[in-house]
C-alpha cells in the first residue's frame, strides 16, 4: 500500500515563531482596547498598558530572528500551486506585515521616549526614559500615528487570516497546513 505524503510545511522553529508573534500581537491589541475600560490613574489601567508595551517590545525582539529563520528555512511549496496573482498579493501582504511588526513597536518606543515615559511592567522598569526634555505635543502626535497604523493593520491582519482560510476552505490547497 503506497504511503500518502503530507504536504511540505515550514520548519518547526518558523511555525513556533509565527504563532508566538501572533499571540503577542493579539495581546497588544487586546490590551490597548481594554485599557480605556479602567479609570485613569488606576493600577489595572497602568498594568494593562504596560502589558501592551511589553508585548510590543517582545514582538520587536522576535521580528528579526523570525525573519532570519524564515529566510534560512525557505518557503515550502503550496500544493496545488495557486495562480501567480495570489502569490504576488501574498508576498506584498507578508512584506507589509513584517514592516508593521518592525515599525509599530519602534514607533511606540519613540512615542514613549519623546514623552519622557519609561516602559514599566508591574513596577519593574524594562526600558528607562532617555529623554531629558519631554515633548508631550510631539509624543501625542506620534501616539495618534501609532494608533492609525494599528487600525490600518487590523485590516491587513484580517486580510491575511481571510486569505489563509480562503486557501484552506475555498481552494483546498496547502497554504494554511504549511503553518500548522
């Protein structure tokens, strides 16, 4: 009886890194959407915001190793091969996701630094403020930009998820299975 080969998958380290970053980005989004539910100045609000900062820092620390792993291990083939236009759209989406994973945390850190705020978690300083003269107005402008980029990426992340589901349930190819 012939053995049925399973479709090629990403290396285990690449898959673990993908899902770890997914959980961290999800945590950052959940925290930033929850923190306004708590009174200003409350410990709960501060800790939720700190969890948002910490998730962002963790994403920043993992994005380059993730990209290096991805480049080192390559990209397994999609079976059956999709149309060329979907592969191109997928590559554009992935590049934009990597840029988001890199730029968004850096912008968050710059925003805090310009505002003269350290990154703390439960009273522990993870990243001190290095700015002597905070510029609150510029910090608020950057915070608005950070929020706008975050909102835009709700849609890009949603597109990424919908595309994976479309490949799995619509095209019935191995796109999603490669990452599981």
